[in-house]
C-alpha cells in the first residue's frame, strides 16, 4: 500500500518552475524579476503613472493564503 503524506500540491513552485524553464533569464537568485519578464513580453513598466484600484484590507493576503499548502491526515 502506498503511503500518502497528506500535503496538497505546491502550485506556486510548479508555476515558478514552468516560468523558469521558458524564461530562465528572468530569475535572479531563484526569485522572479517581474520587470524583466514584462519587458521581454513587450510590456514596459512606466514607474510614473496613476491607476484606479479596487482594494480592501487583507486583499494582499488572500492569494498567498489560498495557495498555501494544506495538510490533512488521511486515515483508511
């Protein structure tokens, strides 16, 4: 019988590996340089601009929380 560790799949790591395989020059010390990635795709960042945003307290914590590894002990 195969033993299950109970951890969910690390979605963030999987996506980083995909990006690194296609755009290795956009990673510096294992971290994504988003400005470099966008410039390679023809999207140039203008640092001096304004935009409208829909935001609320806790919004920045939502995505990391949703993508966090979860664990559950499975008993059969």
